[in-house]
C-alpha cells in the first residue's frame, strides 16, 4: 500500500512544483513595473515622435512626421577624446531646431535594438523633457502594420531654447564619479561587457552590463535584470552611478534600471576612456590593454591609451 501512495504523493508534488515554476517564470518574464513610465507600445495622440537612427536608416523609411535626431548628434567628436556630451547650449539649440518645446511629450524610437533610443531618452530626460521609448522600435511598429514614409519631414518652427540646462542629478562629471568611489552609499555600475570589466574597471565598481540587463536591446525583463542587479546589492532605494564604454551603452543600463524601479540613477556624461585616462583608481588593470572608445552602438571599437 505504501508504494502506490508514495507514487501518488510524488506525482502530486511534481505537478505542484511544475505549476509553481511556471508561475515563477511568468512572473520573471513580465515587463518591468515602470513600463508605462519609460516605454510605450503605441504612440499617443499629441506626442512628438523622434527617430533616433542614422540618416541611411531614416531615408529608407521612418514613422510619418518624425524628425530625425540621431543620438550621435548630442556628442562632440572634436575633442582629443571623442564621445563627450555637448554643452547645454548646444543641445538646447538642437532641440529647438526641430521645434521641441520643454512641455511636450516625446516618444523616441530606434530600429528596435536599443542602440540609439536610450541615449536620446537619457539626454532629453536630463533636459527636463518627458520622454518614453517605443517598445520594439521601428521594427515592431512595422510588424504592427505601420506604413512608413520616405519623405523628409519639413523642419518645424524653431522654438526659443529658453533656459534649458543639463541636470547634474542625471548626467555627472568625472569629479563626481571620483567622489562616488569613496562613497559607500553609491553603487558605481560598470555597463560594459564582462570581458572589458575583467580587463580593468574603476575601483569600487560592480558589473551591471547593458548586454545582460537587456540582451534583446528592447524592453527589459525581470529575469534578465534579476541575475545582474540582485547579486550586486542594487535595491529600489539604492543610489546608482553608471558609466559605459560610451554614453550610449551607459544609457541602456540607465534605462533598464529606471524601468526596473530604481529611481536614483545618474550617468557619467562621457566614455570610459575619459575616466581611464583621468587617473581615477582602477582595479584589475592590465598594462597596455586597449580601452574601447565606442561600443557596437556606433560602429567598430576603437583602441585608445589607458
């Protein structure tokens, strides 16, 4: 008698475990809790739509009425170290030229890989603009039945740049990053890949890789972020400061953390190369190892001096 009953109990337990696992997987694969705050599935009426892709992709087809504002337009490449964020005045002029006013709602999209839209969202947020990212980007919009346009968008009437300024509560300088290295209340998050992190990273930094947080480049999932965020002790109330190979990579981790429910997230306004050459304390440095000056977001990696 014990044999059949034991088998029955074992079968019931197995079914219960499978059901619990299925429930857990469903929970882990839900979108993050702040989906509506940082991502949209559809473009709402009255929102200004911005195409964050390059000129070639834009010319092949874009959402009708969307002006092009490539993420790279926000960065300066005339300096000795490329990829530094432009000044508030320069960015204000760019936004004003496409007719963007500070009180407008903005939806920004890229191809759907997360290469460009997060950076535009980061910069616009730092300028006080209410912006969300189109989930799945242009590819998802096409798949949903969108009809693209190849016609250039007539420039909107420029608005006055006003008193827009980059908020230091969002984008920070090298000096502030250095101060965070001695502040135990701040988690310094390295958005680069695991190999780059192993070669050398800032002292006190932990790995919060953009590629692991959102492997698909689009809307992150609980399961993808939990394996990255939980082991390094990032909680909802944690203050996090992010840096990446370039600002676009850091922006992907920033957006994922914000969508994950982490409210206090700042980003270094430049590439890791600037930090690596500024004399900030480093861990596990490999003498003579190259430092990538750009991520896959902007083409082939470029080696620079450490």
